[in-house]
C-alpha cells in the first residue's frame, strides 16, 4: 500500500510540527508522487492553522 506522509507546523508556533501518514491505496507510488503537491495543498486548505513543511510518498510495509 502507498502512504502519503505529511509534516506540518503550526502557523502560530512553527517549532511545533507533527508528521502523519495517510493511506492512498488507490494510487501507485508514481501517481502519489505526481499528485503529492495537490494532496498537500488540499490538506493545508482543510487545516488553516497549519503549514505544510514537507511531504512525500512511500510504500507501507504493513
């Protein structure tokens, strides 16, 4: 399974960051990598107190 991994930091305190994984089973790794910026932008639009610091795709080994 493919996972989208996103690290976001609070806008009011950029030293507070969290990393989360989001399964994207409908995507191949290449599809995730090409769509990662869109996924990050959509996530940021839904979480206005946070700023995306980093994002990537990976293969989950679970």
